[in-house]
């Protein structure tokens, strides 16, 4: 597959803000996010359908698609940021104009439900996209320094090759199985599983998988990892990285359950390939921005992660 890297973001560039999935519950977050971006020296343009609601969706499929296609077609827009995740990105995959995206590669940012779009763009276009902070979630209030420093370095510096410096909250631990190199793919575990068999997942070989999730109890994580095992995906990966799995059990939950580590012991710890766990990526304050499609290396003896190439040109 030919990999396409987007151009770096520069001060004064125009950033398009979209809602490919759900609408922010508090629309004032958009105004605060715009203020944050503009104080950094960027210009912003909000999709004309942003703020609309169609049940749990940020407008109809056609409306959300119109904003996304419009910004990829707009030569003045240099980057497209998803304001939030939620649900709905996968509804647009069979309607996406991949040729338009291929001919107009841009920085495209999001995580969680946005995984669907990012894996599809990587699979069909070879476009490097970014699992990174979303303005209405991560850039609207007290912005985490770790998150913003890594993100802006990744999308603005064409010689930057990220090497994870871990925050105290998430120091990755390896399984002592040496090193692995491969192209990064993955994202939100539930969304990745939902794409299996659809033709929108990239890299049948030579990949490193990275997963995170939120509000999924251990038995559902167990089920999803079992699906990956039965499909041979876990066994064929050059290496695996497990980020943060947060809010797994609701308050007051008293039913019998395995812990996440016990689930890992049956699916992850038995693998011969190198594995990192507790990586700083997911629905958390301190987010390491992951450029999907780049070559990366993990060292499971030392618990290290690094990119082997820059994400932008």
C-alpha cells in the first residue's frame, strides 16, 4: 500500500471543525475550542451542519458527509478536526468519496468513534490520520500540557519522530518478548471489531495493533479479544499495544467479573509477539497522539515506543 502523508500545519492555516458522529452535549465547548485554536495562531471554519441533531447523530448521514466532503474539497482548509466522537461515523463509509480524499490529503484528527473513518481512509487511500485530541473534548477548557505538546509537535514538525515519554499516569509495561516493527493500525477496540469483514480495515500483514476503549466491562473486552483471536488477528500482529480502558464498570456494579489483567492473561500474555500495556492513549486527559499508518517500533523488554518516521511533510 502506498502511504500518503498530509502537509504540516502552519500558523495561519485554516482548520475545519466537523462532527462526523454525535453533537457535543454542550455547544459552548465549540466556542471555547475555537478560542483556543485561534489564540495559537490558527484560523477556524465550522462545518455548516455542526450543531444539528438527528437523534444520537449530529445531523443526517447526508449532512455530516456534506461537511466532511466539503472540507476535503476546500483548498483553503489544511486540517480537519473532529469536535467529538459518540456514534455515527461508520454509517458514512459506503458513501465516502475516497478519490476526493486521496487527491486532497489533509490532517484528519479524532479518536473513539472516528476510528471507523480513520481505518477506512487508511485502507482505501493510504492516508495517515491522527488519533489525537478532539477540540470539544480535549481543547475547550483546561488543556492538558502532555496532550497538547505531543499533538502539535506531531502535526506541525515534518522531522519529528515521536518517542513516547510517559506521564506518571500511564507508564507502559512490556511483556519481555523483544522488539517489533510494523505499521500502526487499530483505534477504539469496539469500532475495530465492528469493521471486521467489511473491507475497511488495512494491513493484512506487518502491522502493530494499538487498542483503547471506554465504558466496556471486562466481559465485553473478553468477547472482542476472543473475536480477534478466532480471526487470527492477534496472532498475526508483529506487536500489540494496549492503551487505556476506562470506566469499565459502573458505580455499584456487584456482579462477578474478571479483572482486565485476568482477561489479558488469557489472550495477550500468552502471545509470542512483543506487547506493551498501559500505553497513554484513550479516553483520558493525557493522550499520546497516534498517527495511523506510520512505521513504529516497540521494545517490550524496556517498555519503549517510538515512531520510525515523521507523520507530516
